[in-house]
C-alpha cells in the first residue's frame, strides 16, 4: 500500500507540475493542487485524521499567500439575459454577487457604494415617486444594505468612510443623481470587478449610457483606486478609457 501511494503521488504530482508549468507558468498553483491531491490520497487510503488536518491547514495557508501576493479578485456585478413575464421576452438583467455581500468589509462596501452613487443599477421608484425623489431603490445600494439612493443611510455612510477626502466629499455634496432606469437619458453598469490587495482597493467597471431622444449611446470602462487606512478611505486615482459612441 505504501509503495502504491508513493508511485501514485510521485507520478501524478509530476504530471500536474508539468501541466501547470505549461499552461499557467505558476508554481504556486501547482503547490496548492499537490497539497490537495496528497490530502485526497491520504483520505482514500484510510490514513489518520491528524495528517489530513495538517494538510488542510497547509492548503489554506498557501491560498492566503496567493491572495496576499496577487490580491483578492471578486466579480461583484454582471449581466445575463433573463426572461421577463411582463414583456414576454428575455431582458438583459443585472446580477450581484450576494455571497460576497455577506462577508464584505467596510472599506470594500464604501468603495463600491461610492462608484455606484453616480451610475445606475436598475434603479426604480419604490412605489409612487415622492416629491423630493427620496425613494429611488437601486440594486447595488440594496445589496449593500444602504437604503435609497442619496438617502442619509447612503450618503452618511460614505461621508463617514471618506472623512478627510475633500474631493470625494465635495462630489458627494454636489452630485447625487436620482435617475430611474426608465429615464430618457441614463447610464448603467455592465460589469464590476473588485480587487483588494493589502491597503489598496481597485474597482474596475464597464458602463454604458443612452439618450433615447437623440438616438445615441456610449460606453466606457473605468478603474477607481482607493487607499485604506485606520482613519478613512481615500480615492487616490481614476483611470478612464476613451468613450465609444454609437447611434441607433
């Protein structure tokens, strides 16, 4: 039995290493896979639970090393076609990573909420529109548990998170749009990916806009970089692509 395990582990380990070097060029990935495979071999051969536990801990440590080195990348928002019963056809619909929202950190939440303040995420009035436009419900803010667009819950959280960042605070005071998805002129998210590495958070997104009156549309991508400290979150850089325009 010991000889069989040795042969299996050595040969398959060598093959895995060859595969990952060829297609990924990343030895760390091979190391993690090798640890997982070794754990499987031990379990299948009826080894004691203590070595299995140690291997599981080793796998977790290697995963954390990779995350620390490369950063944690999370696909937060995307679109898929979904059948709409009222329209009787498929409609491009926003989906949000609800599992991630359960464990999201405050800085990550603030970074996403800031970006979501200025672009729509299928925002719609919760009931009849109020005179002060205070009941606009947006998918991202709802997922982040920040109530309505431009509400005290929403803006108050951001002002507290970005305390000391005057540029961000001024922008929040001067520009908090309340634009529903039915508006003639509007912008919306197509995809959002969040990367967290050490004290830096990067929010990359792709968005599009439309002006139905003028029968034209536009799209662009953008990355906002945030610095995390014990005191606050600070917007340190924004990279925006060229805007692509189209007509219809």
